[in-house]
C-alpha cells in the first residue's frame, strides 16, 4: 500500500514536471515567434565612427517598419574610411528585396529614455546597395557637441552685450547727430552742384541749337 502511494506521488511529480517543461517550451516558442527569432535572416555590416550608445539587440527599422535587430558591435582592427566601429545587423530575409537599392543607415534616438536604434532609408539614386560588403553608416547626432556650440554662442553673445553696455549711448547719439548734420550738408552741396550743372547744360543746349540753326540757314560765319 505504501509502495503504491509512493509510486503515485512520484508519478504525479513527474507529470507536473513534464507539464512545466511543456509550458516553458511553449512560452519560449511564442516569444521566439513574436520576436522573429525563428525566421530566416541575413546579415549586413555597417561601419560607424561613433555608435552613440547603441547596444546589441537594438531594433533595426526600414522606413519605420521593424525588419531586424543589432546582432553585434565591435571595433575594427583597421579603420575603413575613418570608421572604426563595426555593427552587424540581423535582417529578416523577407525584407531583402526592399534593400535591392541604395540606402542610408542612420543611428537614431527614440523615446524619453533616449533609446538607440538603426533606421534604414532607401534612396532612389546612387545605384544598388552591395549587401555583401560593409556599408558606411551615418553617425548619430552628438548632443554634447550641440550643447558646446550653444555654450560658445551664448558666451559670445554675453561678451557682445557687455561690450555694448560699455558704450556711452549719449556720446554715441551726439556722434550720430553730428554725422547726420554732415551728411545733410553734403547732400545740400550736391543739390547745389546739380542745379548749377543743370543750368550749364541748358545754356550749352541753347548755344548748340543756335549754332545748328545758323548752319541750316547757311550763315554760320556771320556770327563771327
């Protein structure tokens, strides 16, 4: 009797163990299917100068559609076109036809926490992308560099404001008034000269008209 109870006890434990394994396997299979782990993939190598915090497993998108993820990130032994970081992407095989054109690989920031991802933009011009060769990627926007540029601009603006505050505005206004008076005097002088030139022009025109009339009448030399 005791042996029968022991057998039932072990049998129940074994059944529950098998059920647990089945549930765990089903759960893993569901996650793998949802994440595309069981789908056929191909790899694309992209080179960057700086990945800006990109991590393995980060999503890869094509025109906003999730097409894979980042498989690995490592350094190159020798820089290629100034790029020293190699990023290998796992992209689902079914999207391979979508990349049979030129494309840009850009590291972007998404969300409040600043999560990094690879965004792929197809380009109509520039030929066909060779996926068997490393692709030159576009580095992420460096927020620190932008902050430094803003800091330098702010410092320059502050310095300019300080220099402007040192200028005596009363003296500056007096100088501007004197300059305006001088310009006004110059303008009046130019107007006077222009009037005299106009008068001379009118007199010369009358003289030429008289000479022309004398020539027409044939008595030009009677004038002299």
